């Protein structure tokens, strides 16, 4: 399998959260094919260039249906480059698809669409020249938006991925961290079952998209992919990313006893045993509270003699409250 060219692969709790250039190409193809007359071209594309590429997509297969990029997702997942952030090298030497159609899965597709994918992939497997021209068309689309992707798209998508991972590692559920997953699961019971199975088996891949729309779900040879747009230009991506990152830390302040423990540690450092005695609580209960406060980085332990005493991290608490206030447009400085 080709290496993932990401800084870190988020694989905890049975899924990945990664950028995907092939998914970006899928979104781009969809935008080009469904762009209304006179509407803006995808980010980074001139109007005339967008019109030219859309016409080539419509004409490529010659079967009365447009080329939308779904075949690329299947090829990319089977060959191991679904999570690349620069897809051009792979497109210039597209590998043939798996020979056995059952490996495509495509459990999210209607029978007619699945049959079309199977037929097109068979043609790509049998005709090297067709495969070359398909890759060439997609390269032309990708290279047209590469400057936009590298300067604005990829940094934003990486940041969203990082925030989603942090939120989930901090205790947020998948559907809370990624509303698109909840929306997909609510759309069809069969999709909900696929999502549940994919989390359990480690197949789920979440791909925020710079060029993305509301959501997309694909049952591919290796992964079940849920993609969604990061909300370029409307501020929603940043808001959701911030909320995902702050929620687990704010959760540590949501229990009255835990908040009281934190305040007491601000007044005087203490060990878990000392806090348990002061509050009249069982030591395991206090240990659980300390665990959440440590995960939120609101307390820090200092070794003294034979025991560890904990104190409030005042600076981190101030940062958390300040960031929360600023996100709501409040100024706590006055």
C-alpha cells in the first residue's frame, strides 16, 4: 500500500480522519457537472476552464452518463492512494482495477449505479489507452486547482482533521464530532448499519473536503468513506472545529464536584488521598475526576516526597475560558 503523506494518521476508535485528494476530485467533478449557468466556478478555476472540463467529463464515457469521479475512488482505495494529498502522480500511471467486481463492495449504491461502475471499471481494466485518457482528464482538473488546494485548501482541511481527532480523543462521539456521519446514518437504515459495521471493523474513513458539499458516502473495497465540505467562506468549518476542540475540555468543568475539586486545587495543591478525605469521597471516584481534569490539561502533578500533589493550571484555565468567550464574541478583558 502506498504511504499516507499525512503528518499523522488518525486511526483511534476504529476510523481514520484524513484529507483525500481523490475525494476532492470527486467533489470537483460534481460541481463542474452540476454548475448552473452563470454560477461561479469551483475555487481556483476560471469560468472558461471550468466549462471546458465539464464538457470533457460529460463526453468521456460515451454511455449517456457523465464521468463523475466515482471510479477513481474505487481505484484509489483498492490501490492504497485514497489518502494522498497530491494525486497527480497516481493519475499519470493509474493501476488497473481489481478483476473481481465483488471486491468493489459499493453497498451504498443503487443497483443501476453499481452496475454502471462495474462496467466502467471493466473497461478501464481491459483498455490501457482508456485508462490513460481517464487519468489525463483527472490530472487536468487537479492541476487546474492545485495552487488553490496547496495554498488554502489543504492547510484548512488538515486543521479540521486535527480538531476532529482531538475532539474524539477527548471523549466526543463520532456523530457529535462529525455531524455529517449522523446525517448519513439518519438518511437510510442500510447506511446506518454500514457506518456501525465500519466503526467496529476499523473501515470508517472521514474526509473533510475543501471543495466538498454537504455529505457523501462511499462503500469502497477497503474503507467506508464519509466526506463532507468544511464550509469554505461561511465560517462554519472554523466554528465546528473550535467547538469540537473545546467541548471535551469544557466537559471537565460540567460536574459540580469536579469543578469544586479544581477550585480547591487553585487555592491549595493536594494529593488524590487528601482531596478524597476533604470531600468525603471514595478514592477511585476522586481518581476518575482527576483523570478528566488531567486530560483537559487543567491540573498538573508535582512530586513531593513520596506522593504527588496536584495544582490548578491557572494559565490553561484562563486560556480555555478566554477562547470560549472570544468564540462567542465576548471580551472578558473589561
